[in-house]
C-alpha cells in the first residue's frame, strides 16, 4: 500500500548547494539552496527567489559558483541559509570561509568547500525563480580525490531531507552504475 502526499517539494537525495556570488562591490556572498540539479550536460538549474541577495548578485555579475556542502562544513552551510546577505555584511567571515576568485567566472570559490561548479549565467526568470547556469568548470580539492576522481567517502557530501528537516551524509557504495543491471539482460 502507498500513501499519497500530494504536490510537495520532496526528492531524494536533495543536495545542499551553496551558491557563491559577488555583489556590485565584489563582496562575496553565499546562499544555501536545496532545490536544484543538473538540467543539461553542462547546465545547472536552481530555484532562487528574487528577494535573495544572490539573485540580484547573479544578474549584476553574470556568474556564480555552486559548491556541494560537506559534513565538515554542515554548520556553516546551514548558517548561510539562515542569514541573509542583505542584512549580514560579514556573512562569509562568520561562516569561517575564505573566498577566492574563480579562474573561470566572476564569482567566489569558497576554499573550505571541496567541490565547486563554476557557472556563467544563462538565464534567470523572476516569475519562476529559476536560475540557469552554464557549467564552465568543475574544481575539486585534492583531499577528496582517489586516483584522480572524486571519492564520496573522502568528500562526505550532505543532502537535505525536506520531510524531517535533517541533513544526511552520502558515501556508501550500493552498486555499480551501468554494470549491475546487466545481470538482467
């Protein structure tokens, strides 16, 4: 038997995305956004309402970064979702993060977050709150790599549980993609 919940923003896993932007004075800002994901081969789409400083910054700068929060940065990642850059000019400092300018786009990379997508603005629709970016580079700190690839056990990314309002850690391998299903061929 199944239980129907109706229309709800429930999807698992829901990555905890940290959007990095610069304002018109090149001051870095970060926002925690859970509603987003890859929408094309080199494109990411995220829901960001137009009252967020992030939305204004992206339109002004034409660029943004998206980092996936990890367990080590859980408290800071939650903090940047609770506090608005419109009201907290020391938001990045208070989070304990260091901003470095991306080599590829006009947006900050937060050194403490080990994986970042560097994006050029493709579109932003205020009516739907849909932010779309072209992924021009993905960077990862060597501390989360094994044999040159991102290792989730080292990375320990977190996801958001929208039903219970918890953060969960990813990392355990359950199977091999594009392989395990061959058993049924």
